């Protein structure tokens, strides 16, 4: 069992297709088939089935059970490479939601890039909150940042931020006031992003009043570009507001509704049983993050 065979198996799991697996790995189809066959022979079980004449493949029950083992094998191989390359090098894989990476963490990442001494080799991944919890459990990432608290047996979640929400309007806006009630705005011109469950409930009651939003997005980039259009508006937390303000002229107002939207929480999540190989990297990054957030007026929670 070697790295090439494991990587080929996991790619086949993802594509469910021999042709696509070969294309993604820049291999010939016979090479892909040979690797999968060699892996099955070494394990002594059939991992996949394929009907004669078809490129589509299906996992057997053994194949399904082997997926987490294969993923763990890759992770251990990567840790071994880290030890081989240089004992002094520090590695860290971080998983964040899109808006955390694009808005909240952007200046922190930029500052780390500008450091004369590059202490940590950083790998940044973007996922949905639920995915981050699963990747942490499997040790595919070392540290995560999410907006939703989910209960996982081996995951520790600590709140680090509670951000106030604001109305952002495009430069050519309907209303130019320091404080605005959402009823004053055209709901058909809103760009909606569901920041977290509490906000979704508030938004359903106070903005759309039970109706479905016309424009709903799930990335910072799409939100940012759509806000360039006339009379468009959105509601966003302060970190997102400040990031957009640096990139484009917008109008920012406080919310005048009788009941204000809940402050958006951000949680730092980690595995109860962290990898020893990345423990020092996590400590260094957490120290940098604390210093960074203390300088921001975003509602930092000291733990």
C-alpha cells in the first residue's frame, strides 16, 4: 500500500468515474485501474465494483469503511513528510467559512505574509461550518473558525467574537441616513446572506416577514460584487462592513428596528486530542490572532 494507490482510491471515491479519476490525476485509465486493483489485492477485499463496459464505479461496503482509514493514512503520511523536511519548520492547516477568510482574517493573513521571518507554513482552507467540524474530527485541519455551534464529542468550541450588524447600501442608495429601519428599504433590492441561525430567524420576522429573499448568496465575493449595483443593500457584521469599505465606497447605517438582529458569533474550534506535530504552530497562531482581534473594535471575547 503506497501513497499513489491511496490518492487514486480517494480520487475515485470523489469522482465515481475511472475516466475522470485518470484526468484529474493526469494518468492513463489502465494505470488508475492497476493501482486500484493492486490496493484491493494487498487489502484482500474488493473496494469498488464496475459493470463491464461502464466507466462509472460504485463502492462496496468495504470501500465505504476504508474511506476514513485512507484519509487518516494520507494525514499520517503528510505528518511524516513534515518531520522529514525540517524539524524546525512549523506547519498549520486552518479551516474557515468564506466570510471569515475573506473579511475577518484577511488583514491577519496579510500581516503574516509581510513578516520578515516566516515562522509558520500556513495552509488555509474554506469550508462550510459543518464540514469544518468533520475535518477537525478527522485531523484534516488543525484549527477551525465557524459561526455555528455544533455538538461534536471530540471538538471544543470557544466563542471569540460577537459582532454588531449594520446595513450596507451601494454608493447610489435610496436612503442616506445614519440609522435606518429595514421597512424603509426595498426588500426586492436586498442581497441576503444567512450569517447564522439566530440572524436567519430575525431576518424572517423583521425583513422578509415570512417570504423568501429574492437574492441569496453564500460568498463574500458575490456579495461584494452585487453591492456595486444601484440601490442594492445588505445587512452584515462589522468585520465584513470594514472590509467592504476598504474596497469600495458604500453607505453604512445602524439598524433602527425595535428588535435588533443578534450579534453574529464566531467560534474557534479544535480537536480535544490535537496533533503533537502542530501544537506549537497552533499556539503561535492563536497568540497572533488574540493580538489582532484586541486591536479591532469587533466585540472580541477574551477567553
